[in-house]
């Protein structure tokens, strides 16, 4: 009995020690409890569960006899497509694909009335430029709905004038097949992207960006916090080693580690999973290097504000959770409200995902400013980390 009581007392002592350890660091407890709820609240406020209307340009060939103003096409398209312009040629419409101003180009048939009288279906061409398989399927769904709306409009017009049409056409016109009467047009979707949408190809570069951000943030944060709490920083002061040298040493070390992991992962994606690499490898190297640099700056900032390894791990995991929710990995950044998009663009993974997907799947970055964004995040976070570490070394 005495041995069992002793065991219980020791266990309760260890429980008390752990509880005191947690309560002594309220910051870690707050980040652990409130952090996920804060991310969830931001997600709920910034995303309403609906796709944004796709920016659409309608091409009406000259002589087609169709309206050239936006209103009738917007009435047919509904709320899922936003008709931004009506132009006479495909090249003008496709110009918006390059900078993301246009999501869909709808090319109206030039001879729909003549083909209907001849008993033939007309083709509505729907052009998209996406490597996202979800968006490609969504565009196809909207194209089918648009074709149905056009068919209903054509049938309604034909029925309204059917009496005169039958009398005029009865002598020399051949019968229109029932399937053409039921569906005068059909939609044909064409993807103009350099690579075809595939789930593995699309999400492979995104997973790479998430891995590199989390790896860099976690490893460098734990390394610096361990040195701060273990007394190594005091040894650096005596050495003497200044704060900038500590930061530079950490960055260079983990750049080499992260770079090796990035090379191995890209080789795995391209060589084993056959993810295309259409762009310049130098551009991809620059994008991943800046992603690592910005992530290291974020990790060093976390290390400076953390008072223990436990809190550093918690904050690193919150950064990973935020990246999964807001970086475009699951839901496109453009689907969020404006304030949440601003927060999303502060995450290195947001720009890393966009750049790596564009370079690998499209051949070039469609948003070159994201290179500058990663550089800015790296500069600001490294400056904050240096300032905080310098102040801590001075006061130590």
C-alpha cells in the first residue's frame, strides 16, 4: 500500500509541475487556445462559400447579326459569369488571359440562324486558360448552363414567330431534326493553358511551397529559441558575436538545408510524378529561394517573440494552419473578401504557391510582382528579428 501511495504522490507531483509550467507561460496557452479559433473566425468572415463570378468576354463575329452590347448576354449568363465586354475578334478577348483580367472567352457562332434553317447545330466555343482542375470543371459546368440558356432563348424566339416561319419555309425547306429543335446550340470548351489540368500536377507545386514554408519556419524558430533559453546567446555576447551575424548564420544554414530539400522534392515531382516543368529552372530556383528566405524571416520573428520552444512550435503550427486556409492551397485567394486577401498576401506560401504553379505549369510567372512581395516579406521579417534579438542581447 505504501508503495502505491508513493507512486500516486509522485504522479501528482509531476502533474502539478506540468500545470505550473503551462500557467507560467500564459502566452503559449493563449496561442494554443485562441489561435485556431481566430483563424477559423477570419476564414468564416472572409469566405461566403460561393465562387466569384468569372470575368467573361463575348466575341461576336462581324456580320453575325447578334447584339453587340453587354446587357442581353449578361441576362443569358446569369450571376455566375460577369460579362465585361463584347468584342469582334478572339485575339482581343484572349489578351486578358495573360494578366488574369479574363477567366472565360465565349465565341458566338457567326451563322447560327442559317445553320438552324439548314437543320444543323451551332457551336458556342468557350475558351478558358486554367491549370486548376476545379476551375476547369466549373467553367465547363457554366458553359453547359450558358448553352442551355441560349437554346431556351432561340426556342422561345422560334416559337414566337413559328407560324409565319412554317408558311414561308414549307415549300422548299427541309425538316429540322428534332434534336436540333430541342438544342439549336451546344457548348465546346477549349482550355488554352500550356498544360492540361491534373490534380497531382496542380497540387504538387502547392504542397512543395507549404512544405518549404513550414520546414523553414519551424526549424529556424526552434533553433534560435533553444539558444535563447539555453544561455547560448550570453556566450555569443562574450565572444563577441553581434545579432546580425547570428541572424545571417541561421539564414545561410537553413537556406542550404531547405534548398537541398527543394531540389529533391522538385526532382521527385518531375521525375516520378511527371509534373511538367515548362518554365526556366532559374526562375523556379529564384521563387523557391525567396520563399525560403521569407519563411526563415518569419520563423526568426516567431523565435524572438516566443518565450519557450513549446510556444515556438505552437506559433509555427498556426502559420501552417493559416497557410492551408488562406494561401490558395484549397481555396483561391480571389474568393476571399478584400481584408482577408491582404492577410493572405502576407504569408510567404501564398506567393510561393502562385509562382511555382505558374512557372512549372504555365512556363512563366503571370504575376511577377510576387517575387517583389516575397523579397519585401523577407526584408521586413528579418529586420524585425534582428531588432528583437539585438535588444535581447543588449539587455541580457
